[in-house]
C-alpha cells in the first residue's frame, strides 16, 4: 500500500492535467504559500494548464499515518526542481488520501516552504 501511495504522490508533483483529473477528489483542497493560497479542485486543474510541472522530486523523512481503514496521511520533506538547471524548491509537505472502489484519491495537500 505505501509504495502505491508514494508513487501517486510523486505523480502529483510531476504529472499533468489528465493524472490530476483522474486522482483528485471532487472536494480536494490544496494550500500553498502566497500568492497561490487555498485552491479547490477546479482552481488546481486550471493552474496546471499555465504552470510548468516539476521535473524531479525527492521525498525525504517519509512518514505514513493511518487515519482509519480508508484514509492515510503522507508527511515528508520535498526537494523539487522544475528543470535540470533550476533552483531547488524545498518544503515540508503533507497529503491526505482516501481509498475509493477505483483506488486512492487525493483529498488534501499542503506545503510549507523550508
């Protein structure tokens, strides 16, 4: 289970609109530093059309926290870059996933820059 969740989490950094549309819960919320702030599913999907995706992400200090039989939180430190020569972005990050009949979906994601 945790390998599957970490693979999904990596795709949320590097994947595109189609991946998000398939794996993002209908009531999903993401919170980012200003100016982005709090984004709902529709705003998240719109933002993918305008912003370049992350090229790489490294997730350190990984923790998986069970939130019941059908929900899990992933907590970690992320180090990501948008291009090979790009400056690294680092953040303390958490994501909450819910299991549905079709698989896991992301309900909440939050980043605190390091």
